C-alpha cells in the first residue's frame, strides 16, 4: 500500500484559507508533515519548546519546498500555492506554557482547520514535570488534551471551517498496555528499561481514548488517531542511542530493525497526511478510527477502543487538570 501526498487537494490561501496547528513540527516525521501541508497551501503554526530549533527547521522547510516546486511543471505550479510557516512557543512539560501558547495562537487566528497532536517522547527514564505528572504522560497525552480542549472552539463554525480535523499521533506502542489501567498508575519500577514502555503505552492508549471521546463530543470534527510506522531515524530514539557505550549497540539494532521493517522519515508522515488531507475521509463515516503506516485503517487495542474506559480516562484527566487550576468546559 502506498500513499501519494502530491495527489491530495491543494489550497490557495487567498481564496480558501486553511490553518493548521501542529506540535513537534520541527523534527522527525512532524517536519515532513509540515513540509507537505506548506506545499499544499496551509498556514502552519509549529508549536515547539525551542524557538531556535523551530526557526532552523522553518528555514530548511522553505528551501526544501522551493526545491520540490522547481521539479513541478507550469500547470502544476499554477494550481499549487505555498502556504505560510509560523512559530508558537509552547512546552508540553509546562501546562502554563501550553495555555500561553494557545492564547498566542488565538490572538492571530479565529479559525482552525487541522489540529495535529504530533509531539512526543518515548521510553525515557521515570520523571515528573513541575505540574506533577509523569513526564511521558504529560508530553504525550495530558498537554495535548488541554490543547484540544482550548482549540476546539475554533473548529465549530461550519460557515467558517468546512472540514475540521484532529489527528493524534499514537503508536503501535499503545499495545504495551492492552489491559484496562488507571491513569494514576505510575509504573515507577525497576528495571526502567521494561517499565518505561508501560508508561509510553499507557500515554499512547490514553491519546486514542481521547480521540474516541472527542468525536462523541464534537461529531462535526473528524477525530482520528494514527500510528506512523516504524521510523527509526527520528530523534525519538535518542535517549537510547546517546547512552554511553551501549548507545552504539542500540543505534545498530535500530538501523537493522528499520532496514527490515521501517519507513523513511517522510513516509512516516503519510498516515498523518492521509488523515489531514484525504478528501475521502469524513467525520460522519470515519470518526474515531485508527490508521497505521501509510494511512491503512487498523484496529487498536480493546482498551483503547472501549468507550467506558475512554470515559474513565476523560473524567480522571479533567479532574487532574482542574486540581491544577486548568478549567475544562465539558
Ligand atoms: N518514530 C517512530 O517510529 C514512531 C512510531 C510510533 C509513533 N511515533 C510518534 O510520532 C510522533 C513524532 O515522533 P518522531 O519520531 O518524529 O520524534 P522526534 O523526531 O523526536 O520528534 C518529536 C517532536 O516532539 C517535540 N517535543 C518533545 N517534547 C516536547 C515538549 N516538552 N514540548 C514541545 N515539544 C516537544 C520535539 O521537539 P524538540 O525538537 O524541541 O525536542 C520534536 O519536535 C511522536 O508522538 C511519537 O510518539 C513515532
């Protein structure tokens, strides 16, 4: 199965303005997601924690877009317009920074067509954020929950936003916790190298549950979760590959695994792009679905699909955010 991003619809910001907000668009597969959206005419706000890293990425994105356009013929160029790239400062490990980033975005935009909850960390040592959440849970799930809650209002007016979409970057790693769990479980046990995967799996399952709940609450918005494929050359693996001495062993192992089963960083963006741009997907027909490598639909774990568990996770998250002074409307 393959997917061709160039065959997806293009937008002209002068006639049909489309706005995307993406977390973690400066690196890995997020970089290519932004590149294609930019080539398709989107105004893309890249929410990142480090201005310099995002600005360097934006420079690379602009020059890569020009190279790709140089290979297109006159007819293609006539119908294809570049969008815009913008930076929003936002650190997912700090809820205050998330609120601040969202406010900055809302000052500039009154509409949102595409929300991509992409940023993530994987299998890092146990640690807590200043907000008191386990670091993988907050980065991969809690802060994205808060962003979705704050931005969903910009996706509601059907006269303004015709086809709103929310995409959550989950992972096949959500299968590490296929059994029912409570989000309060910390999995802070020895050895970390085993239990860190439970923490990752739980956060990525909670993200799918969030999507299931969001589409029940906002049936006008296409809400889906994706697994991008095994994309071994992103920074996601850097905790392992930077370990002294055994880091090299991990690097070799990941390269071999990637060679056998992986896809490139660019191909890793295809499942997100299929869900973000694919004209065949609709909220009425596809809400709550899970798409894997190249945008092929798959079934996530039973725990991720079960709506009762999704409601439990939703209630826990709302309560925990409220305790920390972040009111959630619904
Ligand atoms: N690669 C894979 O094989 C794979 C498989 C399944 C799922 N995924 C998921 O795909 C998504 C993208 O991963 P990737 O492979 O492209 O990894 P990546 O290259 O490490 O990109 C992760 C992005 O998240 C950002 N980020 C991390 N912590 C943040 C924070 N506290 N605040 C704001 N931004 C933060 C990073 O920003 P900085 O540059 O500032 O660190 C970076 O832009 C993740 O959600 C990951 O779980 C990846």
